[in-house]
């Protein structure tokens, strides 16, 4: 089973929920944790894993041999991402637009295009508290997060319950993390902004045919619009975490809530049981 923890935007407590769910289940179930927030992974701050393997995630960039190139423009025409241009009699590549699809090389009539690997980031794997932990890291200056997430998801062991901490937002990286999840656990705040972002996240999950459940974090700071929306849309609210100074302090010092207040563990275990009922 794959549980993806997501939110329409950052800062809602998504990683808090993912980490505490993992710590509540480890020892009870065979689990693994994947931090898919490859632009800003932070689950390691709470879970403190030991990494033992680092794998490079690359894309293949075309390289043009100007001696073989006849400047026919076929590669420029073929590129769907506008990553190539003929300028001053040379084929120019815009690295950041290139998806490494290889199409330009296939259409080149003179075999002038070869491919060279370009690192986008890495996937690190290790363990913490007796369960596997993996995270992706996008290199600074790179924009293509999804290949890292796809590479990270290849670390999923189907015999374990996988907890995926998805990237915030509703863009391609979030979609990559949610794809093929059995359930999306959406973390939100009870505010108009929270509701707006929750609706967007629900939309994405529904497009991917992934069932949803909601955690309301910082309950008490806003209104009941999120609850009413969930009721109307038949989305179960599986946990409510109050706005509480003591909880915020555990987060600030990098201590998981269930370590600081062990009584929370049974609430997360119950949450997992509810998710199994929601899952497709
Ligand atoms: S590899 Fe694909 S995306 Fe990159 S330049 Fe060639 S055709 Fe365009
Ligand atoms: S398709 Fe090949 S020969 Fe034609 S412009 Fe591109 S690299 Fe040069």
C-alpha cells in the first residue's frame, strides 16, 4: 500500500504528519519512508536516517558534432520543447528546456547528435529506526524535479507500506508523487487559504483517481469551511491536530510529536486504519 501525504501548498504540516505516521507504525508494520519533496526535503531532520547509498539521476543532453552537422534544422523542427535553435549557423541547446527525450538524435540525418549525461540530482537511500528511508535531492539550479521523483519511487518495496511525503503544491512533481498512490492524505489548515489549496489538491488526486482523506492541522485558528467542504464532498477527516504552542515547539526543535507526546501514537495508528478503508 502506498500512502502519499500531500498539501496544496507548503507549510501546512505535511511532513509532520508523514513523519509521525511513520513513527507510529514502525514496529507494528513493515514500512518505508520516501521523501519526495526533492526541492526541499526535510523529513531527515526529524527521522535522522543513516544514508548508505547515493545514486545519480541524470538526463541525456544532445551534443552536436559541428563537423557532421549540415545545419538542416531537422532537430530544431523535431524538438517539442523548443530546446534547440539554429543561430549563426550553429545548433544551440537550451539545457533547461531539454527533457532528454532523444528525439533530435533520432531525426538527425547525418548522425551528428550524440548524448551526454547531465546530473539533475541524486537519490539517497538508508535506514532509520529499523525501516528504509529514501529521499531525492534536486541539484541547485535544476528545474526538472519529476525524474528524481520517478527514480526515488523505484526504491519502493511493494512488500512494505510506503509513506511518501509529496512535494507541496499541485504541479508536475506533486502529480509524480501521487501517481499510483492508493490514498492521498491531504493536510490543510482551517482557513480560507487552506480550503482553496485543499480544493486544488483534491482536484489533482481525483484526476489521478486516487482516493483522498484529510488532516486538519492547527485546528482552531480559522473557521469550519474545510469541515463543511469535506462533508459535502464526502471526504473523511481522519485527524485533527489543534493549534497548540507545545506542538509547535516540538516541531521547532526537530522532535517528532509522537516522541514528545507518546499518547499521539495511537491517534496516528487509528488514522492508518482509516486510510486502509479509504484506499482503493
Ligand atoms: S533531447 Fe528531446 S527535448 Fe532535448 S533537445 Fe532533443 S528533442 Fe529536444
Ligand atoms: S538534424 Fe543533425 S544535421 Fe540537421 S541541424 Fe540538427 S544536428 Fe545538424
